[in-house]
C-alpha cells in the first residue's frame, strides 16, 4: 500500500469530500512483520528479508525479544505493516534517517549510537490468526489493530491517527509537522482497502512540505561533473555532481574553486535531459582521479568521483529542491541533500552566481538542516501538483522577503516574571528541545530563573543546551569553543531548584577550560575523585567504561566474593553460593555428560545455584566444594566416595533440599543436616 503524492488543495477531492484520517509520516524503513507463534519474519517494501536485523524468535536479535510479550495472548499469528524508525531512549523522540540512523544495524553496529534503539510504528494489520483483513475497510482494520498488541514505549507503537473533515485541519497538521521536523503527513480514506504496490487511487495520500513551493528553500548550485546513464539514458550524462563556490579572497573577484556538494539525477524529463546534455556536451572532459582539476575541491579519498568534469565557466546553474541538508563525508562541503531534484536550469544566471559555502552554512544553521521550515498559509500558498512545475519567464528573479522562520525566532519572554536568580544573569543558547520540554519552554524557564538568551553562541555564552544532535549542534561542537550540555542538566537544575555545576555526565562537548577542570576532578570515565557516587551516576560511569573500552579488567570469583562480603555483608543474596563450586549428580556414569539422566530434577537446582552465584562443575575434581544429590536416587554415592579418597580434601555431600532451604532463609545452612542417608 503506497501513498499518492498530492498537495493540500487536492486532498478533499481525493478523499471524495468525506471524512478522513490524518497520520504522521515517519522517516524510517517501511517494514512488514509476519508473526506465527514464536516465529518472526521482517520484510521490506520490495520483499527483501531483513529478519536477521531484528530477530527470528523471542530469543534472538536486538528487537524481537523486546516486543514478543506485547502481543495479545489470543493472537497466535498476524501480519502488521508499519515503519521501523530509530528511537532515542534518552530524549524519547524518533530520529530521522537524515541523522544517519540505519535501523537495520542498530544493536549490531558499534556506530549506531548508545541509547538508540529500533522502534516499530504500526499503522495497519493485514491478517490476524487465520482471518484476512486486507480486503476490509481501513476503519475496521484500525479498530482490529488496537486488539493485536499493547504498545511498549520505545519498541512498538501504534500510529497516532486522528479523524478530520476539512482542508483547514490538514493545514494545521502540516504546520505542526513542520514545527516538529517531521517528514510530512499521510491522509487516508477510512473506506480504503489494502492494495499492495498501488499508489494512485489507493485512498492514501502523502503530503510533504517540499511539495509546496513556498514552504522550502531552493538552492542554486553549479554542475561540476557528470555520470553516464544506463538503460534509456545510456550514452548520455544522466546524473550530475553539483557544487557550491568558495568565496574569493578579494571582494569583486569571481570564485575559482567549487566544492562538491550533492549528486542529482531526477526532476527533469528525458527531453529536458537531452537538451541540457547538448548544451554541456562540447565541454565535458574525462575525469582523472589522480589529477583533480584545481578548480574542483573533492574530499580526500572520496568515492564520489564523476565520470566527466566541466570547467565552471562553461557550466550552468541548476535550481534544486530537497527535503533537508544532512552531514556526509562523501562531499567536500561535509554535507549534502536528501532527496534532491532539479526544478529548473537557471539560464539567467552566470556560473559565479551560484550558492557559496558561506550561504550554505547559514542555510544549514537556520533551520537545523531542514529546508522546509515556514508555515503553510492557505491564502498565500497556491498548491501545485507534484511533478507539474511552474513555468516562469526567464529574466529578473523576484526575491521573496527573507527572514527567520517563526519557529526559529527568539522566544517572546517579555511577559515572563522572574521568580528566582538561580542562573545569575548567565547567557544561554538553546538549540532544540524534546516533545515534553520544547525549546520555547526551556527558554522561558531560563529567563524565569534569572538567565538570559541568545540564538547564536558568543564569547559571553555560558553554555549551549542541546536535546538532540543535529547539524547545527554539530557545527557548534566543531568550533571547540563552547560547553555543549545535555538538556537534562537544565531539568535537573529546575527539579532541585539549585544551580548545578557541570559534571562529565552532563556534557556533549566541553570547552578547553572545562576539560582542564574535569581532568583535575574526575577520572577518564567521569568518576569523581572526591564526591560519593549515586546509583544512577555509577550506572552512567559503567556505560562510559563500555563506551571507551580499553584493557578488560578480569575479576576472579574469589575477588567478587570478597567484595560482596566487605561491602554488602547483609544485602547480597545474589552471592549466597559465590564461594561454592558444585558438582550435580545428574549423570548415570560419574563425569560422563553423554549419560545425562533424562528429566533430572537437579537441572533446576543447577539453575538456582548459578542464579545465586555458584559455579556448576562439569567434572568431579579436587576443586569441587559440594556434591548435590536427588534424595530419591543415591546410587552413585559409593563411586563418588571412592573417587573422593584420591582428593586432598573432602567434599560436602548434600541433598538438593540444602540448596532450597539456604535460598529461602538467605544464608548457607549447615551441610551436616542435609547429608544423604545411604
């Protein structure tokens, strides 16, 4: 089931002027989950099997074990359709793919990020047990879906679906999506049935901000390279490497160096591509990776090498529209575009009028990389059907008045009453917030408690507050000048009503001054040399140890037992049998594992012993401290006593009741009371 691209003006007609559902369009991987009992299979929209990425059963994988218990006990099998997205467990928000989150490698890839997990947002159900729901209306499927599973926060969610009847409600929902940096909206007809691979006329409509001309910025970039096509495009340059200009050193000079920025291969018809190809064909030159022209700047070792290149003065500017700017090491600018497409060839512009690296940096910072950041105005914005371009006469380009998007302007704090001087006039820069504690709310709280605000950090800025790493935050971190602090630090200050000093656990990035201060007060894992650690603090320190790695410290069982005895003498039942090495009499021939007794009750006893710290021995040797028997089967005691005579020390022979009674009273009972009677 696919969504048909449309503008807001087309929605009512496509919904037959009746009621419809509004859903968030998530930026993840479309996944279909097939469950049958304990067997799970995961498929992409193109039917590629991704089961190994998530887990084929409740006992394997990084994801399936987390959702297995969420299903209704009456549901033995089902097919669910949804979006697999990244979930930041710390900030409790969804992460877009543009933040370099690959949900298929989370949990397996060391670079996937600590605290990031796979989350399945379910929006449809096709089958439950043996009942096929695909041919039933969406309204019925939506009700059935609520009965299939109980959502588990951060792992399996039910899509938020709301009913609507008017165009105005669609406008409001789209503007909310823009504010939340979401990909867009899905509008669905409640009467629609599930039609695989059908887009047009499916009853599902997708609306993205970039489908509306006035909602996203357009970038004028210069073609600097080309790639030969295949199929119908064979024999011609079908994709283009585009760049931006490095500002010249002297005002008035023309730029001479252009940095690679993006690759584009869509947005034009075959005829338009041929016309552009004829214009550029006389000037293409074969690209030699060993001798890159001085006018082109590519990253060292870049894999993004064109087949041909063109001297900038012989090239032309193309106007591009895209979803957002994202970081990328494949291009010299350090960033690129998501879903770029050519809007038009700017024949009215000279090559040196293309976007510069400075302008790109400003645009990247203005809306955290999103190119759609202003609101839809129903009176001012005319909906243009996707794929149908507005044809404008070439000539003088009329520029729209420029300004900062409403949701990125400073928060209006003129009416805020100061209730404390906790922040003592310190200057803060808030980059972003969470769904529960927005940027605007954070800024108001700072002013309320005696702080002041700036939208861009400067020499007087105390710290930069960040809830989630985005392009703008990364740019600030790269300067190395500021203390970039987790938004949770502000929450702690407000909760305790105290101005808290920074600790390593609060920091995303530290300034040189703070780094030097931390070196005096904390070790490399953030453990204070002077202050006692809390339980939560110790947990974070251990996470830091795992993150940094280094030589593993091997601790013996004896050392663990000594620490438990010293620090937890009365409160460590988990170490009850820590100093015991136990041989279980569960083999018909002593020490021969292939002679294991079927359904032996000592199997459960062995698990209990291990749970409470004991080591279960595979062989009966001198290191064994205890031998445990089933009181109803004592046939091997004579053989074990004979072997014991060859050992330097005697062993405790006890029945399994010794284990149970010791666990119940939380101390080791006297073994003599449990010696087996032979």
